[in-house]
């Protein structure tokens, strides 16, 4: 295997590498490296925030290195018995398996499935005895664990930390030993856990893994890291129109970051974008449309991207209506002069535009529901025999009055 590699792999879309000199030496040695990335199957969905690290895996995979993805099925079944973490619910083996399968279907939209080794944590932890757990905990001190920023803040603030939570970094570290990882990948917020793996490997005589940390992608709100729970995410399974529309909704300030972390646009072209934006010689909308098209093409294909762009232009730039929208036929109270009265709540619920009656009330209060282009304040509306309902920016429903 050739030891040549593009320097951009270690520069573009990278937050920190520990230790850069060592990883350069390994890459130049021609050795086939084992690249570790683990995931928690307590949730099945992948968003673009996860994709940042996955793209790095694919770049190195294309150079001939071995990706090893670890499914955290054992820790997912433990959950967080203290109830302190909403992100670690206790799951059954069946739920874990279903989530993992969905996750991996999305994972392999970026990473080459044929060149990936999939390992389940239960392969090694399923055989662990209490004695094994105690031996593992003896390798580290409480002081070392409390050095992790979130633990130290909670401890200083007198907030509880479950013993279970203290174990998770140790278990993640042991994963590196089990698969003999050469490099572990994660977001910058995973630095402590990744370094634990490096230390544990050294303790038992394995070569220390290198740590490859990527930035945390800011979500569509332009403020907090992308998260499904915050609703500021773009999912890799989002329909093309939704994906395109969400990209178009990001603040202009995130344009370069998204291009850099999520696309293959060349560094030279990216430098040109930066100059144009700084000189205000380009309309950010033009670059944003390019970004949206790049991202939709990556996950849904070029034809879907073209259709999503055309639909966006029709709906938002020309103030038209989407060519295709869910249809719902319903009876209404005839008021005369071709006007009918009805409650649109059931239609919105049945077609999945909202999740609950409470969400309808909230959206109405925010002015986020329109009928035929007019904001409404109540779910009881007066409409002609056909009306277009818009919820938020990208959800549409065509309501037709049933005449019989």
C-alpha cells in the first residue's frame, strides 16, 4: 500500500489530531491502519453533523485503510439507570438491533460498506465478569475521570454523577483494545474518551492509537451544534425537498463552514467563495443554492437535486406552490358563495404535517400556518373547494372539499 496521501486530509475539516507527527509517520509507512469509529444505537438517525467525521473515514478508506465501526449495543442496553441522561435510554436487544440496522444503512451512504468491518460491543463485553469490570476500573483514578469537563462542572456544582456514567469512558477505551485501533475518530467533544483509549492501550502494551477529532457542525439555527433534539438538524434520510430547503435556511455566516466540512468543492474554489463574500461581490443566495445542490446530490442523486432546486425556486422565489403536495379530501360545512368551513387539525395530523394538537396550537400562535398564502390564527378556516395549507417553510397540504 502506498504511503502517499493528500495533506488536505489532515488539514481540512479537522479540529485536532493527537499526535499529528505520529499519524503522518503511520500514513507514510504504508501500513494498513485500523480506523475506529463507534456509535450509540440508542437513536437510529444520522444527520450532517455525524457526516463530518464519516467523510474523513471515507477519504482514508479510499487510500486503502480499514474502517472498523463499533456498534455500542452492550452499553445501549445498560442505558443510564440514574435517569440523568435523556440520550442514553435503556433499550431492549431488539430495539438496539433495529436502530443499528437503520443507522448503518445511513452510515453506508458515506462509507464504503464492502470495505468496512462491523463489530458489536457485545462480542467482548458479553463475556465480561464482575472481576473483569473491577480490573478495568482499577486502571484509572476518580480524579482522572473527574478531569472530564462535564463531570468536573457537575461535581463542582454539587450535581449528581452516576457511577454508570463514569464507566462509559472506560468501556469506550476498552473498545480500542478489543479491535486494536490505530486511529480513533470523533467529534471534538469526544477528546477525553478517545484519549482514555490511548492511555489504556499503552497500559496493556498495545501501540497507542492516534486521535482524529473533527469540528462540531453548527445547526441550521446558526447557534448550537446540530442536534435532532434541538430541531436544528438536516438528516441524511430527509426527503430531497426538505434537505434542500433546510440548507437554504442556514445563516450566510455558515456557508463556508458547510462547504468545507460537507462537500468536495476544491480548496481553490472555496478560497474564491471566501473572497467573494468578503468583497460582497456575490449574492450569498447563489452560493447557498450551490451548497444545497451539492448536499442533496451527495445523498439523493443529481436528478433529485435538480428537482428540489426547481421546487424551491417555484415555491420561495417565485412565490408559487409546489407541483406535488399531499392531498386530503374532506367534507366541509357549506356557507354559500362557494365557501366552506372546516377544522384543518385532523387533516394536518393524519397527513403527518404535525405531531399533535398541541403543536397545531403552537404553530398557530407563531403565525406558522398559512392557507392560500394567508396566515391564520385558528384551525377553523373558511376556504373554497380547493385550498393549499402551508405549515412552516416546507410542509404543504392540498385540501379538497368532498362534494358528495
